[in-house]
C-alpha cells in the first residue's frame, strides 16, 4: 500500500502529460493511416457521408477520420455505417 501511495503522490506537470499524449498519438495515427490505406471501401463510405457536410474537403476529412478512428471501425461491422 505504501508503494501505491508513493506512486500516486508523484507530481506530473501538464507539459509532461501533453508530451506523453503526443508521443502516444504518433504510433496510433501511423497505424491508422496504414489501415485506412488498405481499407479504401470504408474510407469511401465515410467520404459519401462527409460530402453532404463538407463538399470541398470530404476526401481528406474521410481519410483523416478513418486514420483517427480505426479501432472503432475495426469493431463496428460494415452494416452500421450507412
């Protein structure tokens, strides 16, 4: 219990937490871009949906959205995406 209290009493700055979040985001996004490159059909479904809201940049937005949300797109069946 004292070991847990010692770990929980360690002070961490906001800058350190932001740096950790950015370092964790790099591999997540790299995996996401590779996944989106190989799953074009799901990116195309997102493109069709985004084209109604964002006609000028729907292709780029769909690719970035697929790269950022690739774990969700892995879990959801393709039927859930209209």
